[in-house]
C-alpha cells in the first residue's frame, strides 16, 4: 500500500509500506494492503509504519525507530484510506 503523512508545513513521508497503524478515536487500528475505504479522526499517539521505510534526511529526526516500526507522533488529525492509498493529515 502507499502511505503519505502530511502536516500543514510539509509532506513528511510518501512511499510504499507493508502496513500502518494509527491512533483512532476508539483505539489504535492497523491497515494492510487493500483495506476497505475508511475515513477516521485521529487522536494523540503514534503512527506506526511497518516495512522498509526510507526517510528523507531532512525529516528523519522527526521519526523514531521502534520494534520493527518507524513511528511518528501526532497530536491529532484525519486518515483517509482509498484505492490502496492511505493519507494521514497530521496536526
């Protein structure tokens, strides 16, 4: 699946991933390849990216490496998943 993480200032990540886990209003949930279309509000927490993530050196310090994940902390936002593309609009 294709993932984009966008903030008001810049696009932090854009690329293919195995899956992504996000902090939804009702708890953390994960999306895999060809997940059903969804739009969800996001709350404070970590966007966890699974797969071989290649970060632009200009934004790499905004991410942390977890146990098999690359994490980005958000204070809230919106997620849209459609046509095997997930877009995280992060605060």
